[in-house]
C-alpha cells in the first residue's frame, strides 16, 4: 500500500469540511464516537442534518467561531492507498496555511462552488499549488445538486479554471463535478450526472500515478547525522571503526560502488555500503532514511552533501528564491538578517533585494514593492554566510526548499523556493 | 530488502519519516529524552529510535511518568525493554509528588491521576534539563492533536499555544528555543492506530500481554470496563464480573478501560482494529470524556 499526501483548498463555505467529512465517512475512517459527538452537537445547534463539517473543526476557537484556523491533518485509507490529508483553511489571511499544507502534498484538491464559479480565491489556490509544485491538481466543482447537476455549469467552471491554470505551471489537472453533501462522484460515480465520463474523486485519488513525481535522477544525500558507535555499544569489535553517514535521500538512486563527491570539501570516494538496521540495501532512493558508508575515511559532518561527481547541485552563497512571508509581526525588507535552514544545513542569510512582489490574484509583478508582509509572496535575492547546495525547486522540492527563521523570536517567518541563478 | 520500481509501502514511508525526525533532533538538540510508558505507541517509537541510530545505541534517555497505578505486566515489560536496549530509564513518580505535597490527589472513588501527570512531567523535564521531549502522540487520536506540529514548541511553563504555532513546511523542522523552553517532538504524528499495529506485526515487536484478550475481573462504569484492583473498587450498584477483554491503550489503571475482545493474536487484533468503529481514546479513556475540549485543555497545560 502506497502513501499519498493530499492538500485541500477552498474558500469559506465552498464545502471543504463537508467534502473531507464525506471522504472520511465513505472510506469508513470515521469512528462511531466521533460520529456520535458530531450528531450530538448538530442536534444541540438545531441543524436539520448531521453536519459532517464538525468532524474536522478541531479547536475550541473554531467551534465557537465556526471557522477553521489552522492546518489540520486527517487520515484515511482504502485497500489501495493510505492518505494523509492536510486540511488548510481558505480565508484570505491564511495563505501561509495553504503553503504549509501544499509543501508536502503530491496532490491538491481545489474546491469551488458551482454556483459561484472560479473566484479570486480559487485562482489564488491554483497559483499557490503551482508555486509549491504540487504535481497533481484536482478541481472539485462542488454543490452540483444546487445547479441541477447541469453539465453546462460544470463545463463553464472547468473552462474558466483551465484558462487561468494555463498561465501557471501545472503538471496534471483533473476536474470532477461533485456534491459533497450528497456524496455524488465522491466514492463512486453518480447517477445524477450520467454525462460525466471521468472517475469518482476517491477512485482518482487511488489511481493517480505518483511514482514519477520524485527526482530519481540527481543523486542528493544531505548528511544528517554521523553514526559512530562508541565504547560499549555491545556490538563488539565489528563496529569498532564504524563510521556511517545517516540521512534521508533527497534525490536520485544511490548504489554501493557508486563514485561520489562530498560537498563542500570536493573529496571523492565510493559508496562501500548502504545500511539499515534491517540489513544492507542495494539501492536507496527518496524518501528512504539510510546510512551510507564510504570506502575512504573522509572528514564529513552534518550539513555536507553527497552527490555524483558529474551531477552536482548549485553551490553558492547567492540564492534567488520565491519567498512566502509568514510573520504577523514583521515584514521582510532589504538588509534584514535571518537564520536559514536548508536540507540539513543551517546558516544566516541577508536580504540583498526584493526583486518583485507577486499579486497572487492577477499574477502581476510589482517591482516597486520593496518589502513583503504577511501572506505576501515575492522574488528575493539572499546572501548566505555559507554556501547552500541546492537545486532549482521545480527540479527538486527537497533540495530547493528552505525556511527563514527570525533570530530573536525563533519563529519560522518565511518559506523559500529556489529559482535558477 | 529489495525494492522494485522505487516504491515504498506506507509503513516504509512512515518509518523513513520518523527516523529522519529522530536524527534531526539528535543532531540539533543537547538533551533529548523519550517518553516511554510501555504502551504500544512508545514501544514503536523506541524501535524507530533504535533504527535511527543503529549500530550505535540510542543517544538519549527514556522517561516514564509513573502514576503509581500501573499494570504489572507493563512495568515488567518496560524494565526488560530498557535493559535490552542499554538505555537509561528515569522515572517521574506521581506517588512521590503526592507524598511530598507537590500535587493534590482528587478525592472520591472515581478519582483519576491523569491530571497529576502534567506537573510531574514538567518537573522531570525541568530537573533533567531536557530541551527536546519525544512523545508518542498521533494526530489521528484526537481533534486537537490533528493540529499539532511534529515539533511542538512549549514555553517555560510547558504550555502549548494552539493559535500561535510555528508554520512547519516540507521536512524542515525548526527547533529554536530559549533556555527553559523546550520542544515536544512527535515522530509518530502521521501514523494511525492501524499503522502502529501493522508495524508491530511486520517488525515482530514484542508488546505487553494486556494488549491481547485475556480474562480479568472488571466493573462497568460510565460505559467503560475498568479492571478491579488497586484504585478501582466496585461502588454500590457495581457488580464485578469476569470478562474476556484486551486493552487498546495503556495508561493509568484508574481511567484506562478495557474492550471486550477475543483477539488473542496480532492478526486478530489487526482485524479487529481495522473493523472497529470506536476511536481508541473514545473507547478507553475516561479522561477525554469529561468534555469535548478535554484534550485541548490538558494539552494547553503541558500534557503530552
Ligand atoms: N447543497 C449542498 N450544500 C453543500 C454541499 N457541500 C457543502 N454544502 C453546504 O455548504 C455549507 C458550507 O460547507 P462547509 O463544508 O462548512 O464549507 P467550508 O467552509 O468550505 O468548510 C454548509 O452549509 C454545507 O452543508 C453540497 O455539495 N451541496
């Protein structure tokens, strides 16, 4: 069984919570005590039907205000796949939540209300999904029951969305007409829309091809931790001189015998073995966590990068990136200094320039912006205190991403995606 | 292990993620500690830690917050496991805190010691100078947990502020904190109860016997089956009876209920979990039933 990470997006009241409740319900991922609690609350509020949206509104504040304030994770499974769903709220001020949810997602579900069509917010969600390089996008045209399951409405919304999406870099887009409330085209094809020839949403989630989303070409192994059993490991002499480089493969396929180069030293060696507690493996690929041993004893530490001599990442202190600013209390301005975390490297960064700010609704670039405030996205030039071994984000989401941290509060204030130099 | 087409199973992917988290913490923190209760989640967590650092030993200590109301089988298991791994066990004792007058026990026959765990946990963290505390919580357990980060920041009072959480993107974890503050780390965030059981089966991990069906005297209280003995004694109108039960979670005996079950093997437990329609905490934890927001309130106060 494979794992698929999904992010959801939709404006308030488009039916996102209902859709998620429906997915949980239809995959039997709901438990009777959860259902009972929801039924009870629904009754107490005087709802006419059980409000499945209540299932996903976790925190007290949300229950009180009837809104969703933060990213929540949901889990459901079918016999084919296990799903991790990042449920992100759709309010204007919560771009940062969608960016967060989309950062790990292989598929984004974007909801629109069939009656309202593609709103500014839907455009924003599509833009963010493409910015974060979510490889698969599904447009759910919801509340089809309220437009008499009319094919024309669906086609119109779909065309509108495609027009906008064409301006973005979106790999794979599928549109599905649904009614989250009634379950049409959620778990199975709906008889109310015989004109729809595609698959149900759940079927699509089970079948979408995700194996080729990863970068299996450029070998990238950021060294995370050096394993050196000391003294009384209880394992005897066999491990006396053991020195292994532990980490999670960020790109490519590593094999014993491969010639490698270590950055920043530039020293070369060969892979002697790739090990795990369960025994050696003959191939390691993303996202496996393994321990690599080399034939030569090199001086390697956390933050170094193992790759192939003929295929190396960019190695510079000057980084260009799209940055989403996430701080409620400060703005990003030129000359500002921040901590930066990229793969297993930490350094400091200075903002050299804010090249432009993107209007997430029109995609217009404002070159006179000069700063980024909460939920704003722009192209930024940074200078770092140490070189970062990075690839363009669109080529590798692991080696192309970084976070910016405010040095005094310690809070994560920015998310960056590297661009070609 | 031979893998074709470069695919991982969901358990392999979850394991890889958890191992990554352990190594990240070991590399970036000075004094991590792992909360180990002898329950199935913390057993899986300990196995993942073992994998993360093999062939070296786990480079941190384990901590058990002991309410004093334990299942004997679980304590025995805890000690044996710790011994096997060669890690050092610290015990934070709720009983000692009560005896020393640091906390006050609830009164009455239905008293629970769960709330008392929080101050003892916080004191253990403070005394040990721990800056990262691994917990076995899963996001599928409960609604408030569904929103918690893998790295969950705690202030000097150990409090969680759900409205003020740090954004957590990709697998880039931010462990910044000042002295006195710490980070709770949840390597099992993305695991579900079924994943845990499947992993226990796949890895042939030993677990305490109380997870399998056995006969024991119980009483029915507030819709839950509680084992009779120690703090739990039959009240008026409660009639102890023998039942075939097993436990889905392991906690304080005064508030952890058993479920009726015939599942005597791992395969049977997995089949049962896969078919169950009552969430783990709902079936067996009186502490979460107090109110819809019970867990959220306890988490704010520093509970795990
Ligand atoms: N008729 C109809 N109503 C829906 C549908 N999906 C959601 N709703 C209703 O739309 C309202 C908002 O839904 P909710 O799921 O809370 O939206 P969210 O804000 O996007 O999470 C609720 O009253 C739902 O019952 C649908 O497919 N058809």
